[in-house]
C-alpha cells in the first residue's frame, strides 16, 4: 500500500479532488479533524467517499 500521509493541512487538502475516497480518523467529536473538514468545505470539494 502506498503511504499518502501528509505533514500539513495544506499538503493534505492539495491532494484531495472531487470524487476522492478519504479516511478520517477520530473518536466522536473529541478526535475529529475539524480543520480538515472545514478546509474541505471551504474548497468546495464534492462527491467524497468518507471512510
């Protein structure tokens, strides 16, 4: 499997396109990556599959 982890939010967001499948880790609201989710909304990325 290819490692596609990112070291910054900007780098992570630059790799996500419409229709991408992404995996978001966390436990409920305590561990969700709010900045990543906000960035996806701001960029208008659509048709995502979230695992």
